[in-house]
C-alpha cells in the first residue's frame, strides 16, 4: 500500500511546478555557453524572495546541474560566480532546501571554489557557505569545530592573517576578525598564549580588545571583545587579577546584564560572565557587588513586564518566544556567583522569590532551563546553613526527586550530585528523601553506563549510610545486592571504586551493625578485601580497604573472620612494614582493634599475632620517625604488657 500512495503525492508536487520553472532548468543544458550564463542570471532573478520558485527548481533537479557547472574547468569565472549566487539564494529558503543542497554534496564543491584566484567567485562561495552553516539542519562536523580544528587553523597561520583585519576601516571586517579570535581562543591554551603576545601596529592584542569593549563602541563589538578576553583568561593566558579582566572585562559583561540591553545581549552577557567567574572566588565576589548584579538578575525572570518598553510588535513576539533563554542565563550566572562564598549564596537566596523561581525552573519544558536550574540549586546546596533552612522551608527535595525520575543524563548528573548534598547527615531533607524511595533510585544509578552517574549514585548511598540506623543499612544492601556491590568494587573508574569502599566503611560502623552485616555478607566482603589488597591499586584505595578491615576488627564476632583467615593476617603484617606511612597506620588500626585487652578472646588473639612476628614489628615501629605511627605502636605494645 505504501508504494501505491507514493505516486499521487509525487504527482501533486510536480503538478505545481510551472512551465517557466522547467524552462529555467532546461536552459542550463543548452550547448551555447552564453545562453547557459543568461539562463543562470534569469534563474537568479526569479528565485530572489520566492520560496515556491526555489522549491520548484530543487524538485526539477537544478542543484546537481548548477554544482556541475560550478566545478567545470571549462566554465567561465562569471558563470561559476552566478551559479554560486543562485545556490546561495536557494539556501536562504526553507530548511528543506538546505537539506537538499547538503544531499547533493554542495560543501566540498564550495570549499574547492575558495582556491580560485577570483575574489568575486570566492566571495560568492563564502556567502553560500555562511548561509548553509548558519542553518540549524547543517551538521557542525562538516566544518572545523573542536580543539583539533582550532589547532589546524592556528598552524596554518590563522592568527597572523586575521590580526591585521582588526584595524580595517570596515566595521564588518573588524567584527568578523573579532569573532574568529573568540572562536579560536575558546578553551584553547595554545592559541590563547599566542594571542597575548601578538602585535598589531605596535599594540598588543589584549590592549586592542580592551579598546574595543569601551562604552562608546557598538554593543556587539563590546560583547565579542569581552568574550575574547574571557576565553584567554579561562585558558590561563591572562591572570584573573589582571586589570584588563577586573576593571574592564567584568564590568563590561555586568553592563550587558542591564534591562536596557536587548534580550540576546543580556543572555550572552550573563552566560559569558558566568563562564569568566566560574573558577575564581575573587571574581565572584567582585561581580556580586558590581552594579547590584544579584538584584539585576532577578529582572530576568520578570521579562517581559507589563510596562515593557518594547513597542515593536515583532520584537515583542520574538522576545516572548526566547524569554526562557533569559531564565537559563540567570540560573547559570547565579550558579557561578554562589559557587564558593557563603555570603553570596545568602544574598542570592534572599533575592525576591528566588527559591520559588528555582523550584519552578526544575519543571520547565526546556531541558536547558531545567539543567541551569539544577546547576544553580546544586551550587547553593554547598551551604550547610541553606541546607538547614531555605532548602527545608521550600521542600526542594520534592521537585528534585521528580527530576531524577526521568531526565537526560546531563541533568541526572547534576541532580544526583545535589542529592548527595541533601543526604548529608546534618541535612533535614535526609529523612523525607529516604521515605520517598531514594534507595531504589540511587541503586539504579549505580548500574548506569555513565561513570559520573555511577559515582553519584554510590556517593549518595555512602552519605545515606553515614551513622544510619541498621534498617537503612539493610535496605541499601538489599536494594544494591552483593553482586552489584562487587561489580562496583571492580569498576574501571577509580572514583566509583573509592566511593564504594567509602560506602562499605560507613555500612561497617558501630559494633552491632558490623556483626550483623558480617554474619550475612562476611564471606563475600572478605573475598573483595583480599582481591583489592592483592591488586594493582593506588595508596588511597588500599588505605580505604585496610580501614574497612579495621572496622571489621572492631566488631565483636566479626573479628573471627579476620583471625581465622591467615591470608588476610599476612597481608596486614605486610602493610605494617610498607614504605608508605598511610598504609602502615591503617594496618596498625587493624592490629589495635584485634589485640585490645578489654575484649573477650584478646589473649588468644595476642598470642597468635605474637607467633606471627607482629610484636617484633611493633617494636620497630615504636622507633619510627613519624610521631603518629610511633605513638600507635607504643599504645599497641601496652596491650601486651597489661
């Protein structure tokens, strides 16, 4: 049936194609080159501003013929140029037009055209390429993107060739040169370090950028110059305390956030400022007290207001459709501002209805707004004070748990990271989160293919298990399953392994809990401990593992699992004599817990360990230059003398 339906649809499209459209395409095949040229010129005039005509010509196969003529060595430069102009005009139609052009492999043909010695033809090819690459349907990988491509451009002299264009008499040329530098410098230390030392007419490039972000320059130029300096700073080429950042770039970006600016300027200004200050606490403090920025950002959520100054209906319609971008930018900037400083976090939270706005943001339809809202919340959740007050007052955990039920990975990573903070022992949200089924959810995250989600899942469980009741620990072990626990202990990601060891350590705390867990899972846990101590792991991993053994040794009945396992005892003995003090200390804790006098069976344990040569090692360690290790060894020896 599907094949039968296809014919009338195709016929209906073709039936709309007028005779004149056919005529334009037919002329492209004329044997007379002059008539072909005139046909292309006539086609150019026919398609300007006429989307229907563009679609007709594409359906009739004009694109492959135009590309053929454009690439033919026998075609005159004038004909090639006119073909490029027509193709550029077709690209300015609908997104389907662009898809059709891409299907005909237009990009390699246009790039080849850039090798021509004729400037008019090169310009026509570049205009067409620009139109195609500004379309959302064009895959970015078709042209240079990413660090490798930045380096290719850099190695081919892009910096030197573009630098002199900054002094061009044409504003458009200066702007395009600036935009090139911002793209080249983004997250690229090699390019950024070079830009710092480039001279243009005897003036260093950063000085030229500073002049371009002065108030008397066009806003577009101010913003792009600020981006160049921001990217160079983030790449480590300019210090964060340099005057060109503190006194010029930062204030310029704050100015862009004011309500006098257009929507896209406010968005770009806030997002660039967020990126600039993200890793630097001093810049965060300066930004927070510049031009009442924290209060200014609150206006991003009130846009457009009922008394909006926008009289242009088209502009108002555009801004209404893009108002979510303002909210996204504000959340991003608030997240950067509150990343480190407690006072700034307090100011942000005390801004009118801020917590309500973030909570609303968590359920917005736009994924980007939801992600920015979660990032903002995560930044604010680093505050112990706010976890105890504002986060509890607004029951933030409820919408967060909802977000965690069904979200893309990029949101899940930040949301689960924030859940780790809400599950800290002093957080009032811990209890209600536990009651809402968090254990199952987090155990599910530990099975994710994404290492960041596995880390956050196990990290949150580790926080949950800290000083928890026996019931919660039992729930975690039941939901996680011993099979999954041991899969995590052999995870290739070091962070996952470390957090899993942290979880085990928290589960095996307080004697009744240690004995209970070891009575049901002792064999598997001892097996896992043995494997890790025998494996090729770093000092931190082995230290954590020995601390788990020390916890087991602190149990009443659990001790026997160590004392009856000669292999484990030999490993403890080995690590007592290790070259690394951290491992010696951790092994010492195991021994101390095993020989403690006041506990039943201590004499038998002491005798067995003496026969193994442990007392001799303790004597040696009591002479250690490390005071901590020396003290622990002396304390242990006293247990033998008591």
